[in-house]
């Protein structure tokens, strides 16, 4: 089995074999003998079981995501498809009402068994087993029957994908191939000494990772730290080190003290099942349970990655459409440039008409006075030898009319292309501001309305999502400032604001509507912070001196039939702001 994340082997691997062991023991202690009351499948690779145990309802999350595979209790409310996926319906049929008999780790590896006592259609008690394999991009969640036959899996593997191990409904389940490593739960100091003696030149942490099942680099370094002197990479007395390591591993089940390793910027970097001496203790945040620690680490990370995956297709489409607009614009500008000769055609026609008496059929060109030249210059006019002078004049007037019409059409098309470009850039900006699936769905609906995307009719992909909310900031003066994340939100916060509220928007560019929720005189500090937000959440985010218009909400109108987010306004004044991320971070964000 290969341990990896989406990017390959990773030092930070919260759900390594060591942590999985603690997670399985914690879940078994809380959920054993519990009854499965509800089953949902919010994502293709994620199942949530609501289990009644000890007089309390618990939500068990089993996730086989390539980058965030895990198992723990969750407090999050996940949005579900309008119609449950096939695996979810099968699980409801097979294990609804089943009793949890045991949750256990398999031989120190990153595999968890959830064994259940279920009742089949004949009324007989039968074994059903959920198998969670946490193996990076090969992660999987399977449902087995009492004969280890695969009933369903979140990820099917056919012979073309793997000759070693196939996963298909109806096949007998075979565990992942063994790595010939030592099980940390049963290893002896003699077995460990024998393995490590064969790697005399390897760093102890590297040797442990290659010897003991399921160890991430971080856990291997922690084990090494427990037996090495500062600055050592190999123990002076290997036999003594192996004795201490074996004793330490036997104590592990009783050392539960969940920690989240935090970065300096406040983000979660890793999860430890107990305090790690090899990491700064002041950066380790203690949690009541390992489930709580895992939720802190994975909660925003998984949601952000899934949002990025869901928005990737939309972003590609928008960028493709923008490239199309840029190509169209280049052609239209070229047409406008060529149409600039229309005045020259008119002048040539007028010059011919004014000098008909001097011209004869058969002439190739004529040098004629240019009446449009204030200095009295001349104009060299090419002539068609097959036409009379009068016909030559008419030919130039026709060219003039044709060029004039072409210029008018090209100008209209250019204006439409520029308007479409602004719209697409605005949509891209809105996607970048999304922090949840609700906002992304509102953008999708807008793109469906304008014909850029097709309506999704698959109810197993559609979701009943809660209404999205704008960014809600509080200024230094304690005044609330709302910032729309997309066109639909822009409409809601603008049309829902009071007439005396101040409304702001970056001038002549895509951006968020900003509303200061305050009537009466607004302190200068709040005004500056609101203008900074309007500049930051606009196309001018990376520019300097971005013009920001501001006016009272009562002077902002939405024309009948206008697209979402489109308004007109009067009585505005303009401030110039240079967006700075550091200044935006200083404004307190109370709801994202």
C-alpha cells in the first residue's frame, strides 16, 4: 500500500496509522452498541451516519476524499443531494437500524472496520461491515456483507485501473497488499531491533517510517525524538532504543490527549493524538477529543478544496469565454481602424464632382484640389478607367457609405463585447469571493440565466442549500458594513438597505456593492474602511488609487428588467483608495 496525499508523500499526514488507532478507539468507546438512525451521503466519497448511543445522537463522518480521508464525529450540518446517490440508498436498505458492534483499526494500518449487526429481509441477524481505507488518492469506502462480498464502494476499480486489486460490487473483498512492516500494536523490541539493525546508516526517523506500519514522517520523528539525544540522528545504543520504543508503543492507547498544531498565522497545520515533544508546545492547541481536533483541521480545508473542485469547471468556462471576447474585440478594433478611411472616400468623391469638367473617361488618376484642406492642398485620386468621372465619384460615395455602416456596426459590436467582458470578469471576481457552496450555486444560476451554462437536471447533484450571506464586517467605530459576494447578494443588500444608509461601489469596474448600516453622520474611519472594502472586493484589487463612488442608498435605483447587481445612481462623490490586504485584515470580519 502506498501512503500519499494528492501531492505525494507528505510530512503532515493527520490520519496516519498512529492517529487512526486513536480515532478508532475513541469512536468504538462512544458508539459501540449504538443504533444507526439515519444515513446520508453529502458527497460521492463521504457518508454521515447518525447514531443513537448512550442516550445521545452522534454524527459519524466517514470520508474517502483523496486529500482529506478521515473518520471522526462531526458537528457540521452537511448539505445533501435532492435525491440520494445509489450507494446511500443501498446503505439505507442494508444497515438502517443496525447496531454498531465494533469499530477497530486493522493491524496498525490506515484501515478502519465498522462492524454492525443488521437484520436482513428474512429477519435474520447478519454482519455488515463498512471499510474505510485511508490511502491518499486510492482512498475508498466499501460496504461488505457477512461473506466479505462487496455490496458497494465509493470508488470502483476495474482491471484497466489496477491489475493487483479490483473493487467491484459482487467481488470478494481483499485487503490492500501488505507492506511487510511491523504492526505497532504487536511489535516486540526483538523484532524492531532486527529490522533497524539492517539499516545502520539510516536516520532513525526514516528507518522507523520504513519499518512500522502506518507512520507518517511527523510521527516517525516524534518516536525518534523520544529516544534520541538532542542533535542525534541515530541512537548510540540501538538495543536500548528499541526497548524504550516498544514500551512506548504499548503505552500509546492510554496517552490520548488530542492536539492541533497551529501555524503562526492561526491556521491548523497538523493533528496529533497526544502532545508531541518534537513540535513547539506553545503551538499545540489542546482539544477535548480527537474528533474535535480532526474537525478543526479538516473542516475548512476540506470545504475549501471541494469548493475549488466544484468551481474549477466554472472558472475554466469563464476564462475561455473571456479569451473568445478578447479575440472578437481585436477583430472589431481592426474593423474600426479600417473604417477610418471613410472620410477619405467622401473627400475623393466630392473632389471628382467638383472637377468633372477637367476629367475624362480612361484616366488612371487625377491631382485635384482638396476643398477640405484649409491650406488649399491637392488630393491624388485613383480612377477606374472603365468608368466615367461621374461613375467614379459615385463609386467613392458608395465606399464611404459602406465604411460608415461598417464602422457603426463594429462600434456597436465592440460596445457589446466590452460589456460582455465586464460581465465575465465580474463573474470571475464573484467566484473568487465564494466561501460556501450557496454562493457558488447563485453564480451558477446567474450563468444559466444568461446562457453560459446549462441547467443541471440531475437531482443527485442538485442540493438544497441554505441562503448565502454577504460578508459582514464591523468597523473600528462599531458600525456594521455589508459586502456582497455576487450579483444576487449585491441586489439583496442594496435593495434591503435603508434610504439613509451609505452605498459604495468601485467606479466603472466589476465589484461588490458595499453598504454602511448606519443612519446619520458616519465617522470618517468607518467611511475609509468601507471604501477600502469596496476597492478590495473589485477588479481594481491589485491596482492603486481605485476610484470608489459613494452616495445615499435612496439615490441608487435598479432599472426595470436589469440584470442582477446592475444599478444606476446619482448624487455620488468619489474617493480614491489603494487596496491593501493588511488594512482589510484590520477590519473585523464577523461573518464570512
